[in-house]
C-alpha cells in the first residue's frame, strides 16, 4: 500500500477513530410539516394545543429542553392531556392524564401499567411495564425558532385515533370524565 493510500485511509470519514460530525440542524421545514408556533412561546407556556392540517388536535410540549407532540385527547377515554402533569416512572417521562391518571410516555406514546411479579409476596413488588403504543406521537422540528409538526400518518390504528373526531373536538372543554374500567 502506498503512503498516499495510507494517508487517504487514515483521513476517511468512516475511520473508527474519527466519529462522524453531528447532524446539521434543518434549514427548511420538512415536507408535509405544519407550522405550530414560535419555540420561544412554547418554551414560555410549556405546552400548546393546535389543530394541525385541519384534521388533528395535537399537543406540543416543551419539557427539560425537549420538544414532544402527541394526540391531545387521551387514548383511554378522551381526557385532556394538555392539563396533565409530567412525571417520571422507571426513568420514562410520562404525561399523566388528569381524568383517570393513566401514564403515557412522551417518547413513544406507550401506556404504562404496574405489574406485580408475585401476588403472594409481602410487601408486594411492582414494576412499570408497557402496554404498547396507545397514543399517536408526532414529530416536531425546529427551523430558525419556528416549530413544525409532521403528523404521524402510519396506517396502523392507534387507540388515541378514536378521539380525533369532530364530536370530541367540539366537546373538548365541556365533557366531564366518564367512569370506565381500566384496560
Ligand atoms: S381519559 Fe385519560 S386516563 Fe381515562
């Protein structure tokens, strides 16, 4: 191998000794994204709700320097997640629905439940486990201080889809929590 070849291999970006540079921030909104507000306003408010693309009510959250977006109404019975607290369970940040206290992870929209390993053991030992993805999560992108939401249009049905109809939209601030058994 010539010294020129050696030198070009050493400086190759795929060399294990030189980590790849961090990705550049986007300079234009991604395709099919929708403007939802200025980042500074959402940071100040902590959260906002927006009807995106005329068809989907989305909650945008700013928490611990991260932005998240998800369907506004809870998958369980349509509760207003914009009024939920954010808490950590097993290291997973969740929004806690104000109606029946279901926990939904900010990162993936998973519902959490408390599992018991051995129901005969005293004291009982419980663990937070996932029920799977229940709340539709959307993508937030910042471009020059503007925030855009790209709707998650996966064709796979997600339980929170049920609460995206016009009737639920109109009743968003009027409805009271309905008794419903846990799932
Ligand atoms: S509506 Fe959210 S926990 Fe029941």
